[in-house]
C-alpha cells in the first residue's frame, strides 16, 4: 500500500508534468506568433525596399541635368553664356 508521502510526491510530480506540458504549449504558441510577426515584418521590408528603389529612380529622373536645363530654358528663359561673357576668377 502507498503511504501518504508517496501520494504527495506523486501529486507534486503530476502537477509538475501538467505545468511543464502547459509551458510547452504556450512556448510553441508564442513562437508561432513571433514567427508570423517576423514574416509580416519581412514582407513590409520587401515592400519598403521596392518603394525606396522607385523613389530613387524618381529622384534621379526629376534631378537629371537635361530636365533641369530644359526647365531653365523654357520657364526662366535662361541661356548658357557666350564664351566672351565668361569671367574666370583666380583663387589663391
């Protein structure tokens, strides 16, 4: 026959096994949540990388020398100076 001490030890061990099993379930659930969050962040990173590339291309287009020169000629009526009007300054 089992003594009172054996029953208490069995109860404690059973409770520890249950707590351990619940901990494993929680840790797996939490790991899945974190993995899903990571996947969402990686998708956002990819989306932002594509947008960054598009914005750099757009910036290069807007800042191209040909476009700036064309705007200067058409909008501001600016012209390149003739060589006789260019003044060179010596810097010492």
